[in-house]
């Protein structure tokens, strides 16, 4: 086996070690989803928080909200990635899940209020999990390293940010096809993160691996909801 920074590289680990790593990683992704749902429920118990989040969707305030979200999530992600302290990693993961729950408030509120319940969210959740499982399976079946798509994903995210900024500043709706494109980008991110998990991480890096997958999953969920809402 090979060691890198005193860790066993997953690609050089035994089958038992790899299986244990995958179980821990996906268990932590599931834990992230549960934390997101708990934080979402908690935030919706306070009407003032909901009203504040809704007020931040207007004009330049949405840019401020997005900027704050990106700062917090980047800090949380870097905290998880740069330390091996498990407690610190969990705190960073929890902060990331909380930030996701907060920025989802307006979207979930609109989905519930304007479609008469949670049916749309449930359908979007099922579709998102199905896509997540299917895309992840591609890596495990093909055993290919998809690191080469990183440059394309980076460029795609920069283009998306530019379009979002233009939409807010000039007041136009990005529409259905933007959501479809973002779902494709999120799918590529899941493919990349799963590949990183299989080929790049050490056997003790299941929390960072889970955070990368969780982030991509939440991005996909956001735009699947958008697509469902555009149909209703």
C-alpha cells in the first residue's frame, strides 16, 4: 500500500478498506441531508427569519445573499479540507448544511405556497436522489478517473455566475434552459466528486469526500426544483 501524508490512498487500499470508506462517505452525505432538513425545519419555525430571507431575494439584495452564502460555504469547505481534526470537520460540515438551509428558504417557501403543499419538493427530491445515484454509479462501473473535467466545470461555473449576475442587474429571467444547464453542470460535479473520492482521497478522508458530494447534490436539488416549478 502507498501512504501519502501518513494516509492510505484509497486506490491502493484493500477491498475491505474501500468498502468501509464508501459506507462512511455516503453515510455522512445522508447525515448532511438530514442536517439540512433539520435546519430547514428549524428556520421555518421563525417567521421573522423567513421574511428576512424572502426580502433578500429582491434586486441587489440577492447578490448580497449569494455573496454571503459563497463566503460562508467556501470557509466551511476550506475548514473541512485543511484539517484532519474530526470535530472541526464536523463543525465545518454543519456550517455548510446550515448555509444551504438558509439560502433554500425562499425557494422552498415559494414551492410550498404556490403549489399547495410539499408534493413538488418530494418529487424533486426523488428525482435528485435518482440522478445522484445514477451519475455516481458511472464512476464505480467504468472505474475511470474523471479529473479531466475539472477545467470544464470551473469554466461552466464562472459562466453561470456571470449569467446570474447579469440576470439580477438587468432584470431578466434566466429561464428553464438555464436550470437544465445547471442540472447538467451539477451532474458533472457529482461525476467529478465521485471520481475524486474513488481515486484521490485517503481512507480517512470520508468527511471531505462527503462534503464535496453533498455540495453537488444540493446544487442539483436546487435546479431540479426550479425545473419542476417552471412546469407547474
